[in-house]
């Protein structure tokens, strides 16, 4: 009986290669995916580094002190929210605290056609990036269980009151208060629905306590520095997270 000749090594090579490829498709696809992920990470890390260096070279605004007798709350620049300025007023020992945010971060899109379009680094100038400011003002007296709170819009040449309410002490501050959260039930009428004389009286009330356009230059520069710090910190954190996942 004739025997089948064994295939030569050259003829068997393609067969062995095909079997090897068909036997481990997952390993080859995993390697390709890992290589692709590594390349994407490298591109993103390079882009983050370039923007980090660009932002870190930006010139900060000149140092500005707040109008007296307001003082800066210690550590406010490194806190996510909370009071920025404090002062005492009058013989009754009123304590006034001011929290601040960019108005563009509070109002819904399109609510104000004059809202600034630039970001913290847009245009490089402070006046171009932050032109409207949102204030949360808390005015309390020693021994009083409630504090009077104003939500205001601050501009380079004016201050406007959005709402007035009474809140229980200790007063909420920062984002929670800015979001209008409270547990005191009825918060009064919408400010614009009040009698014009009452609205004028409220404006005189806060102006007598130094809540006016003179606060704008300091708070504008303060917000710019805070935005700049947050952006630098964000670039670092994102880069560290991606570098960590790349090394795993």
C-alpha cells in the first residue's frame, strides 16, 4: 500500500501559522487594543502638558485689597465655596459675610445676553473673562436666630438685588445657599414684585453696609486667581489619573 508523503517544512509553515493565528485571536486583538490605548494616552498627556504650561505662564492680575473695613476670610481661596469677605457693622455688631461666584456659572444659558463669553483664560485679560459677579450676602446679629440674606448681581458700575430672604442660623454659605436651598418655608415675594419704594430702601440698606460696585475690582481679581488655581489643579489631577492608568 503506497504511503502519503509527509509535507515538507516549507509547505507546512503556512498551515502552522494559520493554526497559531486561529488559536489565539484574543491575544492579538488585546495587544492591538493595548497599543492603541497607550497611543491615545500619550497624545492626551502631551496635550494636557502643553496647555498646563501655557496656563501656568499667564500673568496674574495685580494684587488688590478689598475695600475697608472688609477683610479676606482666611483660606477662602483654596475652598470650593464659602465666604470670601467679612466685616462688622454698626453698634449692634452685625456680621456681614459675602460669598461670590461668576454670574455666568449661576444663571441659565441665554438668561443674560450680555454674559461674558470667555473662560478664565480667554483673552488673557481679567476684564474680558469676568465681567459679572454673583454675590450671596449674609447679614446677622448676635443672639438672633435668623439672618437676612441677599442674592445680588455685581457689575463694574452697579449692584442689583435678585432676592431677599430670612434664613435660620447658622446661615448656609457657598453653593448650597447660591442654589437657593433653605428650610424656612415662605421666603417673601419675588424682589421685582415689591413696591418700588421698598426695593429702593433695600438697595440703600446694603449700600450703607459697603455692598456696592467698589467691591468689584477685588472680587473680579480674586475670582480670576481662583479660576486659574482650579484650572492648574485640574490639569495636574487629570494628568496624574491618566498616567496612573497608563502604567497599570
